[in-house]
C-alpha cells in the first residue's frame, strides 16, 4: 500500500516528520534513527557524486568536496535535529494516542504495538501522504477523510446540524445527486435565497462547488440568519490554494447569506512547528484551520469510524530491511 521510493521534495519539518513515521511503519523493526535519516538525506542529495559538473563545488568527475559540501552536510544535520524535535512535540502532545515512541535520548523513533486508539492517527497520516500511497487507495482515503471531518465538526458543535455535501455522500445522505439539486436543498435548509438557476450549472454536474461538509446552528426557529459553516476536507499539499473555494467571495454569488458564513478547512497534515505554533502562519487565509492536532483533540475521548481496511493494508506495508 505504502511505497517509500523517494524523499519529500519540500524542506517543511512537519512533512519530513510524516516521512519518518512512514519509514517506521514500513521497516521490519519499526525503528528509524537520526543517522538513518541523515543517510537518506545525503543519498537523495547525491552529495558525494553528481552528474552535473557545473554544480558549485563539483570537479570534472562530478565529485563534490570542500566548503560547499561541508555546508550541505551541516544543513542536513540541522534539518534532522529539527525533525526529531517536532516528533518529540507530537509524542508529548498526543501521549498514548501517538502510535510511535522516541527512544535513545530522543535520537530514534520506533512504532508502538498498535491498538484501536491509534487508528485515527494512522489514517490521518495516510491521508496527508497520498503520493506515497498506491492510487487504488486514493478514493477510500479521501472519502473517509470527509466523513471524519463531518464527525469532527459534530464533536466540536454538538448542537449543530452537520451533513456531508461532497462526493463522499451516498444515497442515504441528505445531499446527493446533481449539484443544482443539492444547492437548491441547501438554500431551503438555511432559508436563504439561491442565486443560481439550473441553467447556470453544467448539466450532469454531480460535484460539490468546493464544499465538502456543511453545518449550521439554529436558534429555535427556521428563519434565515443563523451560524453557518462551510467546510472543506483537503488532503493534498495544495490545500493553501483551496481555501477560497468555500469562502465568502466564492459563495456569495451562489447563495444569498443574510450573515457571512464561517469558512473552515480541515487538513490531515500536522501543520505545526516543533513548539506547536503554525508551521507557516501566512498560509492560513481567512479560514478556521483544523489540522491533524486539532482533529486529534476533537477525538480525544471518542474514536470516530475509520475505514479499517486502510489501516490493515497500511500495517501490511512492513517489509524487510534493505
């Protein structure tokens, strides 16, 4: 199910921390040390040998040496240290719900014996790392993540009506079928005016107009003017660009909201630095962000339904050391 054929193409520490956790899962002994990770970094950088003699510090045969190589090695060592600090933060924050444990003075990490309370974390780890997952699992994971987000909003707002609006909805969902019919029903549920006509929607469109989960909190009547939440469940690394899709600018031409709705985006990524602050605060744009840590907090005393077949397939990804 999970294939580790390459390393992340970004320097974000939280992305690399996920990579280390995936390595723990796929390795036979479930253990990854700082030296293991540094070796992979050096190998991926091809520091000792490059096919481009034009690279600064490379000789005619492609070997890199001297101060330039030394700076690269020091930079990699600093990154590995930051990654393990971040992993330590995860362990301290999640405690027994974290399926890994730091060992040897926090210079190595190993997978614990997994139990049911670890399922939610492992599933979110999968959802955040689809490039490492076999394609046939994409749909079950993304659909499962939408359902987890809906369950999370219900935990957060117990008095709210919460419904899946996205494509993971099925025949028994309140919103199913073609997009216009779903939009029309949503406007009726909110007692707000629909601003688009059937002719404005592409015939046969069964999409979601950038809305995965909708929630609203009533005030004892069916009138308009209530707290409405439009939420996205975004697994991909492009979630930053997706934030406006469920925002006010996009939806004010679809439904007339008496009061602006709250825009929420939920992601399976552990979008934190090693001190718990947002990894890059400027990436959050006019949205309430619910990342992996916040989802784990919402489910701190409750285990949401997780597609068990995905967890079973993940745990079977373990292979012999190479």
